[in-house]
C-alpha cells in the first residue's frame, strides 16, 4: 500500500497486522480522490481510520489538518508511525470509538471520510452526528461493501462501485 499522489507520492504505508482492519485499496483510494478534487488547505476527519491511508492521502494532497479516529490500538500506533515516517504535520490521532468521538466533536470539516467495517449496516447513530461535523460546503465520502448503499440525512452527490467496494459521496442539500 502506497500514497498515490501529492507530496508523499510513492511512499509505502504501514498497515496493522491481522484482520481487524481492511485498508482501502490503492484503486479505490485513487478513485475517491479523483471524485473529491483539490484539497489545498482542507480540514479532514477520517473516521474508522484503520491504517490511516485515506487521511494520509489527503494530507499528501494538500489538506492542512487531519483528525484520525480509530478504536484499535495497534491501528492507532500504525497511523502514528506512518505520520512520523512521512513527516506529515497537522494531524491528530484519537484512539477511541467513532461514535464517542463524533458525540463530543464541535468542529466542522471540509472532508469527512467514513470507512466503517463492511458488516456495519446501521448508520442511524452515525447519521445523527455526521451533518453537524460536515462544513456547509463540505463533502462526506462513505466506503461500504458494493452491495450497500448507505442512507444519510444529506444529499447524495454520487455512488460508484469499484469491485467489492462502493464509494458514496454526500453533501449538505
């Protein structure tokens, strides 16, 4: 797994061992960032961050800040090591449950990346908090299994399938 583009293009990323995390593949990550567009100066929230690949890619592509939220301690350590190895600044790693982090978050973000475990199909609890953390002109990118089309109280911009994954982009109406 590598950074696809930006200032750290080609650098390898460390992923936590085991099956607890499912890093977003290079092809899906590239497709996501082609849909997202420029990120210069953006603030990013990476929920269910896993290896941090999506948020790290955003920082490499010009995002100013990123908050990584991940509950698995080994994954949090991998994100910290990736940030250090890539010498990326402006990042915070919160080792806690995504819902816990969302319920206390008061900031708004230009880009929210949401990549929950594929078996998670109940977005009800997340839906209560996501509109509040998304900036007025922000973008929410949700990665799910290709079979799932998430429903959230936001306007769907697009939904595209990439092999076994689906990317759905949301914005405020």
